[in-house]
C-alpha cells in the first residue's frame, strides 16, 4: 500500500496535468467567444450545457456521478465568466431610453449578464409530489429544488408575491390540448415576471391500485388537460371492455393518483406520470396512453423580480387593443416592419366589449429592437403589460 507522501505525489502529478488541460480548454473557450462576438450569438446556451452535463453524468462511474456533475457545473460557470470578461455586453448595445420600463429591463440585463439561475431554490408548484410541474422544476435547476406544493395556480402566484418562495413553476400550454386557461386567468390578478421556460415531454399512464384489472375500470380521474390528451385512448378503452368509462376532472395528475391510492373503490383509475406509480404504490394498466406521441407541455418559471439572463431570446407580453377595425393589423404591421418574429398570438377574453386582449410571445434579443417595439406599441395599444424576457430549454 502506498504511503501518504506517495499518494500526494500522485495527486500533484494529476493536478499538473489538469492545469495544462484547463489552460488548453480556456484557450479554446476564448476562440469560441470570438466566434460568438463575430456572429452576434449569446454567451449562454443553456440547452447545450444541460446536454453536456447529462452526457458526462452518464459516462461517469456510479460512485462519482454526483461529484462529477458538480465539478463540470463549476467548470462551465468559470468558462462563462471568462467569456464575459473578454466580451461583456457587446451584443446590440442598448440606448439610453427614458421610459421606466426600458430602464428596468436594461438594468436587469446588466445585473444578470454574468449570472445564471441559482443551482437550487425554494419553489412553488400546484398539486402534490409526483406532478409534472415537479419534473419540470427538477429540469430547470442543476440540483433538486425544495418545493412547496400549492392547492391551485393562484396560490403559486401568491407564494411568489409574498416572498414565501423564490420561484414558481406553471404549465402554460400543451401541444395536444392547447392552453392551460386557468393559468392565463390567474395571470391577470398577480404581479410576476417570467425568467425561464421549458418544454417537457409528457407521457401519461393509466394507473390503479395493485390487483385491479383494466376491465374493472369505470371511472378515470385526472387533470382536465391530461384527460383531453388521452381522450382517444379512453374512448377506445370503453369500446374494448364494453362499458362506459366516466372522466372526472381533478386539479392535478399527481393529486388524482394520490386520491386513487387512498380510495376504497376498485373501479377507479388515474392518469399521471410514471413517478406517481412508485410514489403512491400503484400499478400501471396502460403505458404511454397519450393520443399524440409528441406530447409536450410548456412550463414557465416565474419570479417576483425581473431577472434577465444571458441568452434571453423570448419576450412575453399581454396587449390590450381597442375593439375597432385595424387594431390588430397595426400591431402585426409594426412587428413586421421591425423584423421581429411573433411566435405566439392568442386572444384572451376581457370583461369589456370595447377592447380585446392578446397574449403574445416575441422572438427577439433584449436590445434596441425590443425597446423600439415598446415605443411603437405605446402608440398603437390601449395598454400593454410586459411579462419578462427569458430563454427556453
């Protein structure tokens, strides 16, 4: 067995090798910085970092997986800081705008230029443990966040406003079932900012208590969105077993699984994530039952304060227009003249016949183009609300 002096000598030799490799890596990072500067690219590519971390995690040996992820997370953070020192704020310089909103956005961009989301945080999610919002939250942060589970979406917003939680995670839209209208309705009553978003692959499973047969099922419980995403499967199931299967809406998929697990009935099942099966001691009766195999839900991460991180390329707003001919056309014309891509335009109901409202997502960096858009919208909208600028994973 080697003595301590010999072991330390081996570590010193490895450290010398690591130093040479580190310097070689940072020299290449510098060349990457030059390329990004020449091509107007943001420094942070969060999706690329996450992909790299997952690949490295899979390659590492089991005892060191967690430590390897921490090591490379720190290395990536150093690389970003090094890039910022060589190339700070050279993307599309922002002019000195007088409006309070433009100044707030400009200040936030400067304040968070060399930062990323914290490794972990206290979060608010609607539902219970095992929800898809929990899965989205775990993907958004490098380490598992502490989660406070809320009864409804309004409570998630309220937890952010009160300071109980630093961030909240909310589902906004599903590729099959469309917008989560309850979230949109709750937005109108709260103050918040969007700081990140993520598209999460949603696989639904039909689950019940152990020993229950699929032919016994007469009622399926889940969130209204999950029921809509699996409607074709449930219709086919009713035909195959020759019995009517009722669909009952619940406020959350994981909460539906929890309810089925505690029920005394043997004819009820839930639609939920695979994690709920082990979480609540259930069995899978049907796997991947969503009608569309490419079933994604877009979740947003919200905060009380405005946080604009490097790589922010999406901006969300709520536009209120007068109910008169040409109002929407004027907005689309302005966006077209500025060469900004509008990736989402969805009408939302209002309480007045004299106006109508739109939820809009613009694809643009936080630069002069965005601030010019604000100036033009001030002239053409009855009012508009800025919700945040962010990157999507």
